[in-house]
């Protein structure tokens, strides 16, 4: 099933990379606008908004390892992960639109329930695509450098998607009428179609082969949940490199999720312009698009692991410098945001290129057939980190006295100074500290190029 070095064609790289138009879009847009949509359009209290997003993400964490195991079974039975990916790509746009289609005038409690149910369904559809998508590099490419090439271009597409949806989503919202029902509906319709299209194209890169004949028996859903979580715990216990890499990625997902969820609040209440969120994303992603391939060059020269450390330190220093927003908010913030974006490109591409190495290392030690389990646990860890970012933000908002508002009275409420300070710290000091903590597990990742290529 694993491709040779020569079979990793440009078409394969391109079709795999375009999937990140979907994964990047879904990771970016809800993370950017969902909490803000709940607190500043539907009038939901900040802490309740945090609960809604967190519960939906906890569901993701529960379901991802199950989907990973089902993906492995599908590969064994049908010789491909493609059918599951296609289902997710088709279902996601429908549920994404429903998430942002709460009728005007709906009571805050009912609106929160509506968003919760619709977003849980959207997240499930996303996982049907994302979990097998993450497992594919180990099947598409062999070799340390070939996987770096495959994942580097995926991150270029991912970075472009973050720019497209991070800047374009709010712009579509403004075009449709701003912080209103029509504005969010237009944003969700266009974004959902583009996300689904990217996933649909990439689903066809999944290799088709002969069934392996080694098919695990069917089991009930609850038995599947138990067995799949047992399998997930087993890969964590048996693969030290995976434990270290996953914990690092989870912590960094928390930091980036916190900044992502806070960007709209920074634009509105610190920079005093909702449209500033578009400029924040242009400043964040434009440099990342340029330097993303550079991280691949750095990885080949000094190793993925050292490159990952360098990117993390750069991110933390740039984030910390934005503490100055407390005293002097202004356009200067776009410069450190640009540095954060350049670092973020490395913090995405390098661990994603390291994951297939971890999977192949495990396959040599413990046998084939666990790539989907690794993918499920990885997605669950990433989702947990992003969810906790939104949760931490909602707690900071609640503790600092943030005043929720509905679209009907959008201009009626100001914010106390304590809430504005909380928003600024959530965008600077707190994520910098989390990134610094993430360097501790990263230091324990000891898998190197020689451990991979010497046995291929």
C-alpha cells in the first residue's frame, strides 16, 4: 500500500494538499467567529458560549478514535479510506450552514442549543474526512524527506486556507450585513461550499487497493468505543515519540486556538474596528505563505525536531511582545502578528511531517494497521487543544466582566476596562506561556532521521 519515492507525483502532492483548503477552513472559521457569534449576535453569555464550543469539541474527542478504527477497518475490507472521506465532504456544508442559521429573535438558551446540535453534526462530518486524511501520508509516501515534501505543501495550502477563511469569512459577513442573521448566513453558505469542495477533491487521492484479508470483527458501537479507546491508549503507551509529539501539539493547539478565538474581540474592543480582524489575518498569514516552504528547507538542514523548537520559540517571543496592547493599542500589532504567522507555518508543517515518521516507526516495531488509530488520537488531541483555547477565552471573558450583546442592540453595550485587558492578555501573555510549556514534552521527542531512513 505504501508508495515508493518515485510514485509521489506532483499531482498526488497537489490533490493531497488541496484537502487542507477544507481542513484549514473548518479549523479557522468556527474558531474565529463561533464564540463571537454566540456572545455578540445571539446574546449568549460568555461562559455558556464556551460550554457550547467545548461540548461540541469533547464530542469530537470521543468520536475521533472510533472513526480512526473504522477507517482502518474500511481499508482492510475495501482497500481504501475514500468512502468515509467522501461522506464527510458531502455532509459538512449542510450542517455548517445550519450552525449559523439560528432564526432572528430566538431566545439565547434555545439559540445555544441550536448551535450546539448543528455544530456537533458538523464536527462529526469533519472527522469522517479529517481522521483518514491524516493517516494517508504513511500510505502515499515513504521516506523521511518525501513525507516532509508532502506535508510541507499541505501546510502551504493550509496557510492559504487560513488566510482565505480568516480574512474572507468576516469580509463575507460584512458584505451580507455585518453582525446579523444575513451576514452569518452568507458567510456560512459560501464557506461551507468551498470547504466541502476542497475535501471532495482530496478524497480521491486516497489509494485504492485490494482488501488485506485481515479484517477485525464487527462489534457494537459501545464495544467499538471501548476497544478503540483501548487501542488509542495502547498506542500512547507503546510509542514514546507519539506521546511527546501529541502533547506538544495539543498545548500549541490550545495557544493558537486561544488567539484565534480572541482575534474578533481584539479587533472590536482593543483596536475598535470589527473590520480589523481581516487585517489581523492578512498580517498573520501573508508571511506564513512565503516562509512555509522555508521550514521544509530548515528541516532538511537541521532536522524537523530542531526546526520545530525554533518555530515554537519564535512564536512565543512574538506573542509575548503583544502585551503592549494593554498600554498602547494600535497598528503596530500587525508586525508581531506577522512574525507569529511565520512561526505558525513551521509549528504546523513540521509536526505534521513528524507524525508519519512516528507511524512508520511504530509499524516496524508493532506491525501495520494502526495508522487510523494514530490519526484518530492525533485529531482528538488537536481538537482538544483548540477547544480548550476557546474555553480559556470564555473563562477570561466571564471573569473579567465581558458584556454579551445581541445583534439587535449591537451598539448598546460597551466593555469594562477589565474585560478589554483580559482580551489583550488572552492574545499575548497567555499563549506565549503555553507555548513555553509545550517545549517540555517536545524536548522528550527523540526520533531522528536515522531512525527512519536507515531501516527503509
